[in-house]
C-alpha cells in the first residue's frame, strides 16, 4: 500500500511538470511579445525592453520555464497581474472559495437527488416512476446550463423576486465595501446557482446509479444475501449499494475535481467571481499571469483529487488494496 | 412425517415471448437426515423448483401454485417476513458458482457473522466464535486469521466451503445445494461431497442436491427425482432408480455416463431439450426417445407407481415387459463397462 502511494505521488509530480510546462508554453511562448502586454499600452520601446528583462523574457525558453517553476514551487509565487499588478496567488486564493462553495453545495444537492432516484428506478424498472425519472434525466442532460441559469435568474430573481439575481456573499461576513455577508446571505445567493449546477450532474448520476444498481442486483452474492434471510433494506444497502457505488465514487471524485477547476458558465451567469469567472475575464484582458495562475491551480486540484480518489478506491474496494 | 412435502408445484414466468412453465406439477418429499437428488439437463426446472420452495424467484411476472409443507407450514403461502425467518435458518441454500456467490467487499468473517445475527440475537463475539467453529469444520486451515480475509483471497473450492459453512451455521433442518460442485474441478468436487456427507452425519440435516451429474448422485443420494422439461419423469429410492430404471430418459442418462473401459464410446441422448415456451404435445421426451410410439405423441403419460415398489414412480407409456427389458440392458451395459 505504501509503495502504491509513493508510486502515485511520483507520478503526480510528473503530471504536474507536464501540465505546467504545456501551460507555460501556451501562455508565454506562443503569444506575440508578452513583454509589450506587460509593459502596458503607454510604454516606450525602452520600457518594454526593461520589462522583458525583468520578466526573464529575454532568456532562453528552458531557462524561463525553470525560473517559473522555481518561483512557483519554492516561493509559491505565480507572478503579478498585468492589469492591476496584484499578486496572482492572492487573486486565485480569493476566487477559489467561491468556486468551492458553488461546486460543493451543488454536489450535495445532486447526490441527494441522484442516489434515491437512481436506486428507486433500478428497483422498479419500467414502472411509472422510473419512466418519469428517465424523462427527467433526458431533460436534465439536454437543457443547457446557461439557458437554465438565465431563465432561473430571470424568473426567480427578476420577475418573482424570490432570490437574488446574481452576486456572491462571503460566508464569513461582509468584507469592507461589500453589501452583504454572513451564512444566511451566502446560502440565499447560492441556492439557485446550486440547483441549476446540480441539474445536469444529477441527470448523469441518476442514470449511472440506476445502471450500476441494476447490474449489481443480478449478482450472485445478492441472491446469497436473500437466501440467508436478510431483509430487503439490508440487502439493498449492505450488499447492493456497497458494491454499486464504487464506480460512482470514482466518477464523483473526477467530476468534482474538474468542476472545481472552473465552473465558468454558471459563474458568469450568476456573477460569482470564482476561478472560472476570473480566468474568463483575464482572457478578455489578455492578463496571462492570472489565466496561467488559474490553470496551474486547477491542474494541481485535478492531480490531487485524482490521487485521493485512487487511494479512496483502494480503501473501499478490498480487491484493489494489494495492487 | 416428511420434513418437506411438496405437492403439485407449478411455477411459470411471464416473458415478452409468452408464458414459460418452468415447473409443471412436481410432487416429492424429503425425510429428515436424508438426501434427495434432483437430476436433469440444464433448463429442466431443477433450480427453479428449489428457488420456488425458498421463495427466491423474482416477484414480478412469476406465478407459483401448489404446496410446499415444511414442518406444518406451507412455505408458498407464508408472508415475506415469516419466510425470511426460515431462509438461512431452518432451510439454507447454496448455489452453483462459488466465485461470485460471496460479497467481494466484506470479509468472510463478516458475512458469516451476518448469517448468525440475522436470526439470533447474539453479541458479535459469540457469532464470531460460531463462525470460527464452522470455518474449521469445513476444513479451512488457519481459520482464525482467514476470517478476516476477503473472498478474492480464497480459491474456488475454499469459497464453496465457506458457502457451506455459511449455510450450516444456524444448523438448518434442510440444506438445498444447487449444483454445488459443477464449477469445481473433479478432485475438489470429491472433497466437497465428502464434506457434505460428513456434515450431514454430524448435523443431521436433510439435503436436496441438484445436479446433472449421475456420478454425484451415486455418491450421495438416498432418493432420486429425475426431471425433464419441467416435469418429473421418474422418482424413487436410489437403488431402485439405478438398478431398475424404468424410463427411457433415465436409461439414456445412465448410458451416457462415460465408461473407463477401453474402446467405449460416449452414448449421448440425441437432440436437445424442448423449449418450455411451446412444449411438444404428449410426452415431452418423445422426440428424442428411441422407444416412442403413437400414444407418446398425443397423450401425456401420468406419473404412476411401479408394480414392484409403490414408491418408485415413472411417467412412460411403455408396457411393463418393455420397461424391464430396457432396465436390464442398461444395467448389464453398466456392469460390463465397469472396471
């Protein structure tokens, strides 16, 4: 087990280098003259040269990349925004909790819907309830999140005035200059985004859970459990779900990792300044350090989550433990 | 007073292609401490018979009729929660494929303990020591550490032993074993059968053994029930069936046993079993029977006792002399060929 963890950690390092290298190449090498962008519109050619030197842009590419890695790993410094000179790390870390709030809240909602509905559908296949659920799934997958978000925002927020149209409130209380804060405001502002976000994922997961549970119900060991005299609820929870949820757990880990990397569409629709929103706007402004910062952060998240999910799988499935 | 008395058991399944009559009027009984072997080809209804008795058929689209009286109660009419108290406790069942019959994410200790605690309110420690006893009794070495192992850490034969331990842990009156050795190699098969015989002596349970292998029947059975296409076509005492068989299908089964003698060819029964969706008219075996005549094609032969032994029944239109002759030929052939 320890050897497995060490191997995975080494692999995570390899992944990290590959991702950061690819990202670095995309954002610093390919665009034309990043030094000019950094120096700003009003800069003279001499200023641009100074900036280029400062940013190591006159060095060979490999040296630039090593410097970037060195800054990132040893000093945790992702550079400074071209637009407002703010430390990228700070910007990213301010945006991250917002995305985390959105995603994790949505996860709770979509799992709370998907598990019961998925299990029910699998236990009563082709029943009326199952057919309704599958229609719901089709709708959920087909509806575009942006459209749904806009409609929800318009109807629930603007027309019916039940929920805020957009905006984020910090959980810990109003920051100076903010108009709202505290847990209640936080919840109130996120409930509609959560639900819209959850729709698509709930649809996928209902279908997935229905499928894995249906398969597991046919397994021999489920028949053994019934033959032992186990009551049906025990058979479902201890024997069926305990096995059927294994692939769901893996998928969930990956989906959460990807979503945390930047739920761009819904953050834009609901005006939540999370990672996706920040990255999107940085692109509009050609503010590459920010973009790169978000990408690096998101990549690290995905790599870390991947590792956690793999380890978790080894914990819950004893057949993998000794791999 | 038999332990289990089944009368006119019928089970049918509604499928998209029509109704399949999987069991068509079976009647048999099992005595305390004895072994009944139910023999037949794949698909003849042997497993469904036992699943019906245990109430383990899928509830939707299944119709079961008849009676299965076990200790003064008809299992087929028992409410679900009563039946659950019987399963795993008074009547246990083990299945064919040990590789997939155990939950892969629970230790075998936990699954054995579950079997105990489902039926008795005992603390975990007591249940665990019962589990340990049983695991030792079925011959698994280093039982104490093995209890905390997972099913994938056991071989097929070991897993089947665990299944046997699990089925006997509550000392049931009746153990139903559905082809327990079919998925195992021959040496392991012999070990498992010996184990079952031993445990039957020690625990005094009755056994219903489902198999398609007459060799297995020869080793274990007191009574035999031969099924074909959802019906019973011969049943009786083991020696009666083996030394004075009366039905052409039974003759065919006995003839098809591989011979160790040199030059002996395999003599299978030609053809294959009929579809249970649209069974043939008359005797269901007539299309493959070397002795079929006109009556066989139109009239279903009733299951009737033999003139010598009233407990030996067969469903065949052949007259007495023909049956005697057929029996003699088969038995002679078996004697000649035996080493």
